[in-house]
């Protein structure tokens, strides 16, 4: 799931990524994870904000929201 936001006048762009890792957690519950952007956008600021979000996609599993502040609707870098 990805949601995008664009402020009027095009001054602010952002993409949010909803990540689920149930099979991994079930096999290795005490493991630390590192995340890599699903889009290879240079200077996209993937991970600039991370938050728990409850069950966003209604699959019964708590989700994590990861922000990518400089990614536009075409999945490319968009400077502020």
C-alpha cells in the first residue's frame, strides 16, 4: 500500500509505504531488521519517518509506515 501527498503549489511531495513482515517475524521473532526502499530513488529520504500504524491494510497484522519525503507520484526525486 502506498499513499502519496502533494501540497498545493507543488512545494511538498511525499510517499508512504506500508510494510508487513509476518512470515519473517513468525520464523525469527527476536530479529532486528533493516529496510531498503522499494523504489531506487536517489535522495528520496526513505525512512525519514517511521511509525507504527495499527492494521492499515486490514489483514490482522500491525503495520509499519515508512516515509519517503522527496518521492513524487512518478516515483522519482522531487526537491522541495
